C-alpha cells in the first residue's frame, strides 16, 4: 500500500517527506478500522432486525429460537472487542 500511495502522490506532483507519509497512512488506517467496525455493527443490527421481523411474521418456536441465537452470536464478538478496546485505552500503572 505504501508504494502505491507514494506513486500516486508523486504523479500528482505532491511532495511529502517520509514522516508525513507515515503519519498520513496511520490516520487513514485508523479511520478505515473505525469505519469498518461501525459498518459491521450497522450490518449486524439490520440483519438481526430483519431476522426478528421474519420470526414475528409467522410466530413459531423455531423461528424465534433462530433469531435469538443469531442475535446473541452476532453481538458477542462486538461486545468482547469493545471490552478489549476499553482495556487498551486505560493507562497501565
């Protein structure tokens, strides 16, 4: 990714030193991680909502169990990642 980015910058006529390129790539990487996490959360919420709508359209025990299991299994990784991020933000003493 660094080579492609640098080539594009040089073709555009923009000159940046190595520290500026590293800082810019760091900002882009962090931004993409945040966006991808938010998009995955929104996708999980919409899928769980649609599955619960399907389960309540014709209520059946199997449909409700499937929707509940899906909801729980989808949001467990999100909750564990959130806890890990909060632990990483705390300063170590």
